C-alpha cells in the first residue's frame, strides 16, 4: 500500500523467471472491463501479437491482469504501448466528433432563436 505522499503505481509487470520479454502479464490498477476489453481489441489487431487477454481477479478489486504474448522477439511492452496510443487516438476522435456535433446543434439552435426573434 502506498504511504502518504507516495504515488500509487498504476501499472506493474509480472514476468515468470526465465521467461522472455514477449510473454508478460501487466497489472493495471483502478481499471475494469471498460479499459480491458477496449485495449484487448486494439492490441489483438497487431500482427505481432499471438495472444492477448485479461482477467479481473475479483469483483471487489479494481485491477486487471492483462496478458500479452508476442511472436518472435517483439517485447510485449511494444504492443501494449501501441494499443494504448491507438485507443487514445480513437477516444480523442470520438470526443472531437461529439464536440463538433454539439457545437453545430447549439449553433442551429441559436440561428433558430435569432430567426424567431426577427418575426
């Protein structure tokens, strides 16, 4: 447990003794299925990934055990980093699209109010 003034780690890596860098379990704290399933989908699109899956250890715990196994000599941290960046890009696109639509709707509403006021 993190002490006062000490920042709690968000990500830990668990690697079996003698295992290569291409087979790693990442522990993501304070996360649930929302990130787990989305990130798994993004990582599985990578051709260098042989396996990617996650488990939530217990419903009362908010942490994910996220397993990545890669082909060849690709370290598992690379698809994780790439998947997080791609997921961030998708989320940013959705947010931008929502904000533009909302702005257009508000502008249409203002035009409607202004036009009604002229009558």
